[in-house]
C-alpha cells in the first residue's frame, strides 16, 4: 500500500509491503490556506452546503506564525498562555489522537501572541492552535 505522510511541512510518499517500508518520494507540503479560502467562495453558489462553514467558526488570528493541528483530535492540555515567551521545541499543546498523546511544539523562539484553542476542544487537521510572534 502507498501512503502520503506530512510531517513538519514535508510530505513523504511511502510504500509498505509485508513489514517493509520504502520511501518513494519526499517534497515540501503545500499550505492548506488557499484551499480553505476557495471553499467559502463556492459555498454561496449552493444552498445545501451552507451548513459546512458552521463548524469552522471564523477566528481572527494575531500576526505571527500559526501553529496548526497536524491531525484531528482532542486538546487535553494547553501549556502556554498569551504573552508567554517560548523557545523552539517547547511544548505548547498536548493533542490526543487515537489514544496517543501528541506534543505540539513551538516551531521557533518567540512570544505567544494568541492561544486559539482550549482544553477539551475537538480540532480537525489544520485547525489553528497557537500563534507565535
């Protein structure tokens, strides 16, 4: 079976057969923002998809680098608050997905400009969690 796995902004195409994995290709992941912008533009054309934008509440994000959820899951812990100084690799949020706790870390040194999520929140892949300025 062939799988595409995105990790830290890079997409890896992997083939797995009988307990053996082979890397087929590696490339930079495309930013999901343009796809999200295209969906609301198409929604007004049809009346039925009007329910689709409702789950994704519009969020005004502060300026800076947005740390997004790499997978869908539940936020079980938020370790930072607005104004905190963080270092690259510092744990920001713990995301539980498929019975595993995943540490979501800061991609750079900076200051927490905004905490978008909260403990107990259910997030989808690409959902903004924290903004680092």
